[in-house]
């Protein structure tokens, strides 16, 4: 089994009230919980990033801003992609999930 990083892009933005936040969190917990032992790290949302290059630091979030991450385990990249299809931001149409194998060093 290989570990994969799910890198989340997009989403619906910050919840407007505590009820909306709780409902959104419940969706994520249900989806990640449905993976059982295959979910190694539920991850977390992330704030706006900075892009560091040889000559500067840009406060722009990069070309495709990251909104969060999780670490899962799957037998193949195809299985990991199938798992990612159930992500709340994919199902809502408000974002995407980038699936990348974590290389063993």
C-alpha cells in the first residue's frame, strides 16, 4: 500500500456561522471517516500561502492556492482517485483534489 497526499484546491470559503461550520465539518468527518484505517491523517485547512522564489516572496497564494490536505493509503493511484471523488468540495463542484503519491525515502 502507498500513501497519497490529497491536496485540496478551492472550496466554498469560510462558513458564515457556527451552524454552517458544523454542517461542513460533519461532511468532511463522514467522508474521511468512511475510509477507516486508510485515512492516516485527516489533515487540516490551510491559510493563504506565500510563494518563495530566488528573488522574492510573493503574497499571492500561488498559481492554484492550496486550501487543505489529508494523507490516505491506497493500493494504487486509481484507488486513491476513486476515494477522492467523495470529497465534499468535489461533490459540491466548488473545488478539486490533487492526488499525489508520497515517495518513500
